[in-house]
C-alpha cells in the first residue's frame, strides 16, 4: 500500500513538474485554438447573414427591373455596393443595374455600374461580361481608346473570341480596316463552328474583302 502511494506521489510530482514547465503554453494554445474556432464560426454566421440580406436586395432589384422602375434598381444596387460588396449578388446586381440603366438611356449610370464590377469584381466570368458590355457602350460613345483599354485585360478563354470581335468593331470604327480584319479573323478562328454568331463574324470579314477560306481537305458538295 505504501509502495502504491509512493508511486502515485511520484506521478503527481512528475505531472506538477510537467505542468509548471508547459502549462502556460498548453493553456495559451487551447485559448488560441478555441478562439480561432469561435472566430471562424462567427465569420461563417456573419457571411450567411450578409448573403441572405444581399439576396433580399437583389430580389428587390429584380422585381424593380421587371416593373421598369429604373430609379429603384439604381438605389438597390447602391445599397448592395455599400453594404454587401464582395458578394456574388452585388456583382450580379451590377450587370442588372447596367442593363436597366442602358435600356432607360441612362448611359452614364450604366457605365458606372459596369466599371464598378470591372474594378471590384471577383468572379472572372462576370467581370469579363462587364468588360465586353462596357467596351460596347464606350464604342457607341466613340470613346475608342477607352474601349480598347477596357478590353486590354486577361479574360477567361471562353470570352477570347467575343473580345476579339468587339475589338474588331472598335478598330473598324477608327478606320483601321486591316487591324479590324485581323481581330475578326482571330474571333472567327477561336469561336466554335456550331455557334451561330460565327457566321455574323464571317460576314464582317467578307465585307472587308477577307472572307475566311474553307478548311483544307473539306469535302466538296456533290
């Protein structure tokens, strides 16, 4: 019995020594781990609340757009930008606000919404769409240099053909026919043959006297 008590006392002394040496480190490690977990849980909850609120504002925008209430759409988008920037709903809202404003001939507001998405967007596809639409508005406004600059950015591969086509339109408006034809040819080559719009690009090339040739080895019609 005495031996057992002695062993217990020895283990207790070893534990005290261990805790004295490492106790603070263990305590602070636990505090940090638990604090990080609490912070992460709180962040997820905050993100969820933001997402729900942003979704509500976007739905409000959508209803206003269907009712052609341009001012309401613009105001809802302003609220999305100020309170929920960084959410997918804010980026989608930028495209919706730009479309509604353009339809109402409020072109400055439309360009501003698209520029915001170009500057602050995180979704590469949505940013690419914004660049294409913004370049189109700048082309209509004869701001050719600005339009080319808007397109002068790395876009996802699936948008390359559309960017080249838009670039060709801008160059053609500037009277640079050879450069325009080069851009149209790049767009025509990159675009999938099954896309109907490819024929429209082919028509542009034909009007410039540079109709694309049929692939070599193509079977001739009977």
